[in-house]
C-alpha cells in the first residue's frame, strides 16, 4: 500500500538557519503530495501542495518540489523563525483525482531557538 | 466560514463508558474524514464518507468503534465501550472533490483520555 517516510525528529535549529525536512513516498500511480503543519493544540493546516511531477509548492517561505524520479517531496526554507516551531507532516493523496483519505508520515517536530 | 467544528475539545472518561465525538464539516463539502493521532502510530485514517455514505471503514480498529453521518452537516464517532488504549486525539476533516487535488480541512481535534 501507499506509505510516507519522514525524517525523525525533533529537529532543533537556530533562528535564520536553513531548513530541510526529508520526505519520501511509496505509491502506485501519481499521487498528489502535501505538507501539513500542526501548531500546538491545533488541527493540521495545509502548508503547500504539488499535484504532478516537477511541480513546486510554496507558501510562507517554504518550498517543496515533487520529484518523481526519487519519489521525494522534501520541505525547505531558507531562513526559519521561532514562529515556525511546529510539527510538519508529509502526506500523499489519491492519484485518481478523487478524495480518498490521506496517507501521512509520522510527523517531524521542528524546534527553532532564538 | 467557520471551518470544521469538533466537540468536545477535551473528553475524560472511565474505561467501559460510551464516548461520542461530534463533527460539523465545512458547508458544501461532500467528503468527511475521521483520523486518530497517537504518539506511537501517528495519524491514521479511521473512516471516510462521501455524500453522507461511508466509503471506506477499513481503518476502524474494532467493532467498538462506529461512525455515522445522518446529514451533510453532522457526523459522530462513537466508542463503546471505551478502553485506555483509545486515548488519542481524534480529528475530523472535510473536503470538496476537485479534479486536480484533494485538500482536506481539519478541525481542532478532540483529545480523548480514557482512565
């Protein structure tokens, strides 16, 4: 079945550091890929998405590129802020354009220190 | 738009009691999902509905769990009887079918503690 693998956390960085959170997936077909963010005590929020190979999703300074050849969707940000501290989830969705449930990675807890 | 609404936000109960979690999806959305989040297993899809009809309940862990969607604006997830290992955060999400992707909007979750 489909699966998503993320790097284990917590990841601790200093403010203004460069961020990479690795994500690889296994799926049949061509799924849509997502990064969701969860702030303490809240539900998940969509951060960015990509629906086909070579698409780049971006939002709030975060970027991720859909790499079909390496089955990866790594999250990057050039300069992190304390407010970016949260748990980040990589997820994949149905490749048929439908609306099946998402398959999530285990999540990566990011801690940004001032 | 109010977003996905879940109630209660926190529930503490004793083993053996019945627990009912509630969800109101975003108006106009035709898909509704129930997820469970634990430290050990992460986020797991339990069940989802399309136009109020259950489509896939393969993630429901046991017969103690049941979910209903009597109309387009309301769904419940019931656990009877509850057990300590059911302690988790339960999320409801909704989405509108789109031909290009399937963004889901999550509620704030219900934190369930079974003593």
